[in-house]
């Protein structure tokens, strides 16, 4: 198979680039962003949320969440992260199955962003390279930050390292970052033996947790569809948010599944990249999320490519 690329009208944005290999498709708007708005198997479910009241908007002076998948700058700050990416995005083909998406440079942050989006020639697997380039003269502490805005009604799965034993294991092995608005008694959270899960529910208040994760993957389950992102972890690197390279946030309208790259002082011309590998499986076997063994078996099959939706 090969990857076809064409510009279509999508959710009132007239210039949306569609990549399709016959098994799966990716759609990214070129009118703003870039935002990857849709990722689905042919005829299947798009697990990304799109804010209907913001669809088709362009040129606004304020930053808009819009939905889909985006690239941000960390550490989070009102001006540094929330740059209004509301202008036209340039694109060029890279290789036979990928594109490079380049928005205008950001004069107020002093960074240029790029996203390389590559869809495998067959199947649903995709690679997303998030790149930030320092353009200002003054050095700046920064890290690339990839945020996937997931559709309501599902739950995020954050894997934990294997449990240890006392008194053999005397030193701590896990770090959690907790935001001031995070209520650990919130029933949407479940801190299990193997996984931390966070459900998205209507009416839910904002909540967020970050963690240092060497597992290399996280997932979002939406009924029988599972979205999987894989990412690397550098053990001796410094990460934002008390050492977090994986974060989950939820409110009343959506859930965000987020990864972060190492943070460092970047000089003019320096680049930093954060790479995610995506997969999408339909017909996930049913299981009770409270049954961690059943959930682990279903997700491991999906991670190995043995779940449904082949």
C-alpha cells in the first residue's frame, strides 16, 4: 500500500490535509495550528475531541483549545504555552508517507515549532515528531510538550512499575506530581497495583496528575477503541513538573493525555524533539477497569498488535 495525501474540507476548516493508506487516516487542519484533528481506522472511531463551538475558527487573537492533538512549550505559562496558534500552517512532503507541518514562528516566545507526521504504508501505526527550535537570541529553559485532547466518555491508563517488597526495597521508586486543584478523593481516579486510571465524566472538575514513567506507553480507552501512544524516557534527564514525562488532565468536556520531553536551557538555533508512536485498535475485548489483570491482558494484546481491528 501507499499513503495518499489530499486537501479536504473538515469540520468547517476548508484546508485540511488528509493522509490515508486504506487502513487508516489522519486529518490535520492547515488553517490553524497545526492540530491533528482526526485519527481513525477506515470507517472507525476518531478518539480525539473537537470542540464544535470552535470548529472552523481562524485568526482569533486568543489561544483556542479547539481539540485534536497539538504541540506546546513547557514549563507551562500563560504567555509561553498559550501562544495563539491561529494562522495558516505550511506543509511539505517528507519521504513517501509523511509530511512536515510548519506554523509561523512565535515572536513572543522565541520559538519555531514543527510537527512531522508519518503514517505507515499499511495498518494504523503513525509516528509524530514534535520539534521546537529556539529562534531568539536569549537562552530559554524549555521542553517540547505533546497534548492529545481525547473525546469524552473514556478513561486514560497510566502504567505503573511493578510493586516491590518490604523490607527488600527500602528506597522510593515512583514520583507523582499533584496540581493544587487535584482532589485525590475524586472517584474518577483509581490508583491500582498496576495502573493509574482517570475517567472523563460530564460535570467533572479539572484534575491532573503527572508522573515519571519508564513504561514507554499510555492509552485512552473509549468503549471498544483504544488509542495508544508510545514514547521514550531518558533516566538521567531533567523533566518539567517535578520530573514528569507523562501527564493526564480531565475536566467536564474532555481528557488530555500528555507527554513531555526533557527540559534544558536552549540557545538560538538549538532543537529539541519529542517523538510519539501511535496505534489505534478497534474491537477491544470488554473488561471491568477495576479488574487490573483483565485490563492488562487486553491492553498488552493491543500493544502487541493482537487485538481486534486488524
